[in-house]
């Protein structure tokens, strides 16, 4: 199940960036939710069972919320609201934190984001701060994405050791991936001065476009940037990024039409029957 979700996640991320064909992306989400429907009910929201069960639960519920499963997003938001209304004193179950924090911010508004930021600012445990940053990066509000990116340059708001992680989180989202790359480009020298030529952080920043870029225009943009800037601290990562974008382009050119035909046939009603539901 987890491996299948990873593979399907790669496909849906590529399809999500295809702005001229949103129906294909939406139908792909519906297909995944149909696959998950029974398992969502089986794992439930009680943080119980052995470690494998807990891992499966967080993975399945995380995917359900990401792809818009109505009951799951409602449950995650309800848990987030309880946590928020308690001022953070009513803790979320440890193995459900990533799901609840992320979904609460992703499907919430400024109030949820602001509360999550307050919790990040006051948190003292590194693992908790990472979970909160991950959630903050998944807002759908472009203004809040840009604010979070600006915060990464202010060490009084986001620790220097968390800067690259935050930008990476943002680059993995549909709202933030282009903004994250633009931010990296604009501040490349600043980061180089901060981290130095021997830091792995520069390599991670060079990988930012690889998470979502999948067009020839984007490929040429990234290649031109690497050719015109000092990437000595990230030369290998830059090559890998170019190769990954090329692979993304190749996959779409080879498989997008096939996936579109398959999905269309999957949702076609049997002869004399009704079409599959467009809502799950």
C-alpha cells in the first residue's frame, strides 16, 4: 500500500502541474480515493496498534486528506480545531500529528496558519518544530507561502538549520514550488555566503526544482541559471536536478496520453449503467 501510494503520488504530482488538463488530475485523485476507501475505514483515527499499523494509518489518512477525502479532511480539521481552541494544551496523538497539522493548515485559513506558527515559535523540541514547519509550508494561501519564505532569511524567526528544510517543504507543494525556486534564485548568493561552498545545504537548494518541474521551458530556465551562477558547492546536485526534470518530461510525454485514456475508460459507466461517482 505504502509503495503504491508513493508511485501514484509521483504521477499525481506531475499531473497536478499540467494546468491545461485539470480534469485528468482530478480523476486521478478520485481513482486513488476509491482504492483507499476501504482501508480508510479500517485504520480509523484511534492512535492504536503496533508500529506498522500506526505507520499505515498515518500514511493512508495523510493521502486521504491530501487528495480531498471529505470525511477524513473533516475529521482532521475537527482535531486541529480542538487543539487550536485549547491553546495547544490538548495534544494531538503523536502518530497523527503530521496528518492533523498539515490538513488543518492546508484546508484551513489564516487563523489556522497563524496558530500553527505560534506553536512553532514556542516549541522547544526539534521534531515538533519540523512537523509544524511541514504543515505551515502546505498552506494554499500564496501570501502566507511568500511570508514563510521571507521568514527563512530571518534567523530570529526560522533557525538557520531549518531554512533549507522549509524551502524544500514549500517546493514540494503545488502552490509553492515555483515560488520556492524563484526565491532560491533571487537569494542564491545570500545562501552561498551563509552556508559556504562546502555545505550540503547548497546541494539541497539546487534540488528544489526537481520536486515539481516537468516542462521543457522549466528545464531550460533551470539549466540557464546553473550555467550563469556559481554552483561549485552543488555541481553534482545540479546535474541530478537536470536529469530528474528530464525524466519528468520524458514520463509525461510517453505516458500522459495513456493514463488519460485509461482513467477515462475506468470512469466510463458499464453498458446501461451509471457513471462512477465524481464525489468521494
